[in-house]
């Protein structure tokens, strides 16, 4: 026992080689692994999206079989949601939370290691089903990322079981990550840092962690029901045995709607850190930001059936879910106005993180407005399952969540590596990404309103031009991300040394540590006044 | 040493409570299943009709208006039966018990046990649609080539809102057991109770 304690006190000791990563209990190493994992999956999921866009470049069948097209849309969605956005946010939380609250590390470092290393296993299973499909051994999951029963139960391919266990592992990983975040924030804050003095990124992650803890078990439950329906004779979703396939959608979206806020609340936190720095003003309306985040989290539990307006709900139900959904625009609007008020009369400069943050505010708000259009019941009957929906959620997830992750990487990369990134390349990356994302997703609004259904490999002739424009945007967007990869590698390897403050007048405990941040963040807690 | 232990001690209650929350939410996912059924039954949303109704007193008949009840029949894709109502609709006085027949015929060469699942449209009318007798309350077995009349006795409640003047009753027949299995009354009974058909 004594020997172990002695070793524990030897702070600069770390294993070398592969062991450093496999057995890591360090929040920075684990954070880096999460971020690289998400980055890798971003290229995998992106490659699938490019095959989809290549197929949709022209009407008619060109490149892939319709059956394989369904597998592409399914895996693209699953990988981007569970393999990119969520791990990237957990990676940012790992890197930043201890530094921002003045802690040496996360509260539960060993569990932290486990929750990361479950992810490669989970995605190994999921991607194995794709590999087998390509090698002609059965089909990968082909029912869309929402895996509605009975497509995924009665008609699911054999690989559905790979998918089910993969989702179980992802769920365990997310729940453990979330428990770690809550324990860290509750127990490890520096003396004097009350809850209402925490940086907004910490607040948004605190609330997100509770959302994860509340809904990931429901997801685990629904895939377990699928598993027992498929193999153990239960009839949760099978009408023949007294079950109800519509109930699947209720349980799924009870998880699914809070899930979309899990993917956007940390983004709100990031933008609330970046905008004040480059406006050289404190954040406008700090406490209203906290309350708005909490209200959005609460409302996310009572709006789920707005995904199901066309399932034959009675009018009373439709009205309830329509109005509760519209209500979410209020706290979200508070946030957008707060960011704009923070910029108002600020001494603005436009480094790459700020450019991404401003693009986020503008483009996410557009995605929010199309969301408001979709929540109007009579209109939704026209928009449902069209490309308009695809445009809506890509605006909130790509130009929203993904842009905020890129902004965060640019903002904190000098702190992580000790080197400034190449600003010229950063600007190239931003402008190419921002313009191509709009070329890619904006035309989808038009084809959607004109009636082009989603998840279909072929389409009517009149949609051809807009689809070609979208496909061109997709390829520019995809290859622009190679600039980002090159820039990050270049920054890790060297460059102009960053100061501890990194950005002129940057506030926050993370900017009081030297750059690069030491292996253990705050070994003695700072005093917060 | 003491630092390390203190840290572990303050984390334990937090982790314990959060794990409990995780377990509760996993249970809640399952609790949604009966809650959903109860909710649908109480509100009549989703067109789910209630259990068998036992009439304790003669229902009030509203002779002032007629409600048209339309009958639909469909088969699950793997069901090799023929299934249709004897008449496509009937006009009834609310409150008056009415019996109509469906006809089912097994076209396959094997004995098949089927389970009919009812649904009422519009969904809000389900609460006013009571069945005193129905072939859907139990499983039905048909021998190869056998044809059978399937009666259903229903009452449209006289409380049915005035603006509803048409109710659609539809049944879907599913194969509920492996084809060669013999019918077991207990199974049929427990299925009926468990799932509130």
C-alpha cells in the first residue's frame, strides 16, 4: 500500500510508449484521445456522406445499390452523432473542465480511462458490420439512425445485434463520462468558485451531463427491448403479440430529443467562452445564460412527439407538442441575443475561433428557425421526411455543433500544444468550410419544400440541379477538412510559442496556467475571488 | 494519503446517487411500456379499444341519431388467411347492442392460430366504443381450409360526441404462434390479460 502511495505522489511520472495511452488516467491524455477518436470518425462518417452525395449527384442509380445506400445513411448518422459530436464534446470537457475550475484532474480518473476505451470497441462492432457488408457477408444496419421498429426488429438484418451491443457500449461510455463530469464539477471546484461563478462552458456541461444520465439509460432500454423482441420472444413492438410499433417511436424520441440538446448545449458553452474574449467584454447576461440552459434542458423532456406528428396523434396531443416546442425558442433566443449584446460595441477582432463562433451564431439561428417551421403541425405534414428536415438538422449539427467544436479547437489548441496554429491556414479552413457548408445544405431546403423525400437513392428529374450544387458543396466541404487535419498536426509539432494568456485579455483559470498546460493542471487550487 | 482518501470519500456519495438515477431511468424506459398502454386506454388516444365490457344494466339508447360504423379487415403479411367483414358498414342507434360477423378462412395446408388486433378511428372515439363479445378476445384456430364466422357484439356509447357520426372499426389478423403449435387456452387468456386487447 505504501509503495503505491509513494508512486502516486510522484507527479511527473507517466508511462511511456503505448502504455501511456492504454492505461492513462490523465485528463489531458484522455481528452486528446477522445478528440482524435472523434476526428478519425469524422473522416469515416464524412467518407460515407460523400458516397451518398456522389450517388445523388445525378438522378438514377449510378454508384451504389439501393440496399447499400440505406446502410450508408444509417451508419453516417450513427457515426456522426455517437462517434463524432458526442466524443468530441467529452474530449473538450476532459481537457477543459479541470483547468477551468482549478482542479488537478477529473474526479474519477480510472473510470475516465474506461469510458474512453469502450468507444473503440463500440465502433469496432458497428464498423465491422459495414466491413462485412462490403465483403458481401450480409447487410450492415439499414434502418436509419432512428432504427424504427419493425424495420429494426422484424425486418432488421442479422447485423442489428452488432448495432445493439455497440449502442449499449456507447451508452455505458457516455453515462460514465457524464458521472465523471458531475462528480468533478461538484467536488473539485477551486475554493471560492461558487456555482454562479463557474464559466458557462462548465455550466452547460454540468447540465448536459445530467441529460446524458437521464436519457442514455432509456436508449439502453429501448435497444434491449429490440434485442428481446428479436431473439427472446417478447412483443414490445410487435402488434401480433399485443405490442405497438408506435410505442417504439415514443420511447426512442423520449431519448432522442434530449439527445439533440446533449449535442448543442456544450456548443452554447463554447460560444459563450469565445465571444467575450474576442469582443474584449465580459459575457452579457451570465445568469440568464445559466437559466436559459436549464430551461432548454427541462423543455427537452416534454417535446419528443414533435418528431411524430404524422403517426396519427390526436389534435390535442399535436397542439401540446407544437406549443411546447415553440416555447424552446424563448430561452434559445435569450442566448442568441446575449451573444449579440456581448459583441455590441466590443473591440472585435476576427481570429479563426471568433469567425467560427460568429458563423455558429448566424447559421445555428437559421437552423433554429427551420426548426420552428417544422414544429408547426399543419406545415410539418408537408415537410415531414423530406430534405427540408435534412437541411434543418444539418444546419444545427454541422454549422452548429461541429462549427462550435472547430471553434473550440482553434481557441484552446495553443493552450494544449503551447504553439500558435497557422492563422492563414485557419482562415482558409474557415472560409472554405463556411461557404461550402452553405452550398451543401442550403439547396436542401428548396428540394425538401418541393417534395424530395430523404433517405432515397434516386429522385425525380426536377431536383437534379439543386442536388448537383449540394454534391459539389459536399466535396469541397469534405476535402477542406484535410486543411484542418494538416493545421492541427502542424500546430502539435511546433510553431510560434503561445503565451499563457494566448489571446489578448482572455479570462478564465485555464489562461493562468502556462502554455502548454502542465501534465497535472492545478496541483494547488487557485483562489477565486 | 489523506488527500487521496478524502477525495474518494466525497466522490462516493455523488457517484452512488448518480448510478441510482441511471438505474431508475433504465427502469423508467421499461415503465413507459405499461404507462403508454394505460395512457392510451384512459384517453382513448391511439384508437386502442378497452377490454370486454360486462353490461350491468341496460344501456341508454339514443334514438335521435344514427351513427355509421364501417368495418375494415386486414392481414399481417405472413398470414395465409382470407379475412373480411360480412357487411362493409352498418348504421346504429348509439346505445343499442349490435352484432355483426367477420368471415375468416384458412387458405393454407396447415392449422394456424391467429390473433386479431382491433383499432378504432377516429382515435378519440375509441373510449365510446364498447365490445361485449369479440373474436379478438381470444386466439382463433383454423384448420386447413376451414371457414369460420367471427362475431363481434358492440355498443356505441350514447355519450359519443355529437360531431362524430362515423366510427371505423378495423381488425388486423396476425399469426400468433408457430404454425403447427396446438392452441392452449391459458396462453390465450394470459395474452388477453397482459396486453389489454
